[in-house]
C-alpha cells in the first residue's frame, strides 16, 4: 500500500478562511480642529472634567466612565480589563473591585497602573499613568451603599478571577445570598472588596487629527501640585 505523499497531505488540510475585511484599508479621517496648549486647563483633572462632561453629554458614548485598567504582576507580565470609573478629583481616579482579583493582586505586588479612556466616537483618548492605593474602609462603605441591592450581593457571590465549576455555581451562590439578605435588608460590606485610587503622575490627552497628525498633550507632575505640559509627536 502506498503512503500519502507530502503534496496529498498538504491538500487534505482545509485552507484557513480569509479575513472577511481588508484590515489594512480600514481607517477613518479624523477632525481638522484639534487641541492646543492655550486651551488646556491648569490641571489634568480640570481638563479631564471638561472632556468627560462632553463625552457624557454630547459624545454619544455608551458608559463614558468605562476605562481600560492595565496592570503588571511582579514578573512584569501585563494584563488589561475594562472597569468603571466611580469618582475623580484632584486626589486621583477611583474604581472598585474584589481585592482577591487578578488586578488587585497585581497592584499589591506592583502599584504602577495605566488607565485608558477610549472615547472613539469623539476621536479622543485619555491615558492616566500613576500609582494605585487602596481607599479607606469608610470611603469604600459609603460607595458600597450606593450600589443596587443586586450588585451588593454580586460582590459577595463572585470570587473574582477564580475558576468556577460553571454558571450554575455562581447563580446558586447568588440565590443563597438573596435569601439571606432580601431586598430592603442591609448587606454588609465584603472585607475582600474595596476601592483603588490612582494618583496620577502623568495624564495624556489625545485628539485625533487629519492625516494621522494627532494632538497629544501630556501633563507631567513636578511636585508640589504643579504640572508641566509637553507635546508628544503623533
């Protein structure tokens, strides 16, 4: 019996489906008007407040407070996920999570973090880099009380980032908690759940421009509450 030739073996392997889009030609022409140094607010938080207000009102964005949080573990291995910003002021940018999650474990080992706000419909991005610190328990509890009852139960039911047997196990844990703490009864704040405040060291405001000559203006902390503004090449 004859063996299968290399040519026959190759022909027996189905060809990979072609990419359904011409990715190389997918591009948008951005706006002519941009962002100049003279338009910037005195601090990055003031500038962020201006842009966030526009994103939340006129930008047509779904969840404008959604941001990509990027961390790295003690070996330098990065990971990213989308989290909702829940507060910001001159002290920093705050989000909440399970302290046993991967991002929290990363931040405990390596507190340097990046936040990216991808406001695509407005051809804008904001990138915050800085150091993450846990919020106090009083601040955490105050925010926890504002969450819907179901979200409070969810903070207990989910052992975030851990492997689970299936959706049924998660639903069963939630049902048990719902029976223990029915609607209207106060849910205790989980000890393993809380906030991180990202204290910015640099904040970049990116405005898409024509011909890929984008405006990139970055605030850099200089100490004592002062900021230096620098323009980056696109």
